[in-house]
């Protein structure tokens, strides 16, 4: 019988982690839509322009407890087993014999205190996680991940997850909701009955555990497997080198997977936007580059910073116009039935004729 670990979603449906990967409960229904929040920067614009989601190394997450290698415990293994585990993983990375010996000797002298971290780094070269959410109208998500002036992409879940034709380098894809728990307990690998060849099971399991404090995010996680991705072994200590893999960490999607793009409520309040009224319509025009107001700074560094911010802003509007002009919505705080909430309303994006500038038309604000 294969060893396994079981986790649950909020409705207590099982998700089993085995050597054959993640086995999803047949009763679980993938959410119709999934959402990805972005702040406005060069990285997010590149991802939007080239239609990919960046799958994060588990060491890059903002929650210190999320996917922590410290959850893995190897205390019950004998030192000879720990040395063997180091040796096997180093061999698969094609580390030469002299380096293997020096690394294992170094770890042995330190009672293999880096074992859980090393194994975690090792497997991070094989899989990455993509974090999405089931909610687009949560004010905390807008504040934390988009600073209320970034954007949020609405994906058709089925189209996104099952997009195999654009991801031929992806070996496996697993999707499931994050399991939120009160206390994250240490997994002693040997005491749980796992052997050296079973270690991927608890590692895959712990990538889906988060503290109950994060439950408001309603996170949905996609795990992709690829061969030979980058691994920052050099962060362990100077005996290791950064491992440069052959594959990137991107998961590609079709433009058709995007249903809507929401922009934050403060986006149109930018210093780069000028409001104009024409009869019963509101026009939000991107100012000309030579009309840039460099705030009150005289420092050249600040002037360059403002100009770069303007170029990012302009590039974002260009991408929206070229690819998603009919799918743009702005988040707005409104009062409905005596309650304050945020809701989206549709915007029309146009390009100003004869100029390299753009404008939003807000037809919902007719006077």
C-alpha cells in the first residue's frame, strides 16, 4: 500500500498526497473563476503581455510559515541515512565527487542541521506553486497585493488549468484549495513511516498548508512540475553553488482564458491621468510625456523614478488597449442597501487619434 497524507478543503473534502501525486476528491468542484492580483510593475506587465503565470519557488513566499522547510523533521533518521540522502540528491545534480565529499563532511560536522533545508531546496527544482484566489472583491486582497492601484485578472478556471498545449515542458499539474489550520505541526519523516524514496509526499503536502490567519484570502493553489529549474543552493552556505536549470518557472495560458481585468479604485487617481468632462461623459486621459509633473523633487534620481513609473503606466494601458479593451472593469466603493462595498463597473478604453496616448471613458458616470 502506498503511503499518503490527507488534507481537506473548507468543506472537509479530502485531498490525498501520494507518490502518484495529488489525488482529488471526486466531489470537489473547481471554482468557475480564479483570480490573480498584481501590483503595477515591469514583472507583472511582462507576465500579462506574454500570457503566463509565474510559479513561485517555495522560498519566495511572503508568509514565513507557508511551505516552510522547518516543517520537515529528520531527527529519527540515523546519520548514515542522512548522509546517504545527501549523497543521492547531490549525485542527481551532477555534483562532482570531491564536492560531494566536502559537502557531506561539512554537514556531518554540523550534525546535518541543513538536511531539511537542503532537501527542500532540491525538490524546489522540480515543482513550483501558483497562488490564486476565489475572490476578486475582497478589500484586503486589493490592499495587500495590488495597493488599490494595480490590477486583478479573472480567469476561466477550466481553460487555465487544462491548458496543456501551451505548456509542453510541464510534466504534471495539480490544483486544490489551500488548507488553513490552527497549528502547523512538525512532520517527523521517519516517525510517520516515510523512507528516503517517499520524501516527496510530505513535501508536496506541506506546500498546501497555511495558518488560519490567512483564511480570508481563500487561496487556490496550482502546482506545476518541470524538470531542471533553478535552485538557489548558494543560500545554504558557501560550500554550495547556485544551480542554473534549463527550464523557466512560467505557466502559459491563452488570452481566451482571461474573462475580465479589474483595475484598482485608485488607478484613475494617478498623477498621470487628467480628468475631462464632455457633456454627460467622463474622460480619463493619459497625459503627454512632456507634461510630466516631477512632483516637487529636484533630485535627478526622483525624476528618473517618476518617468519610469509613467512608462509602466503607459505600457499597461497599451497592453489593455491592444488585447483586452472590451474586458476592463474598475473597482469602486459604493453604498447599496445601506451597506458599503466594492463593486466593478465597465470602462471603455480608447486610443487618442494621432497620439501615443490613451483614455478611459466612464459611461456609468453620466450626469
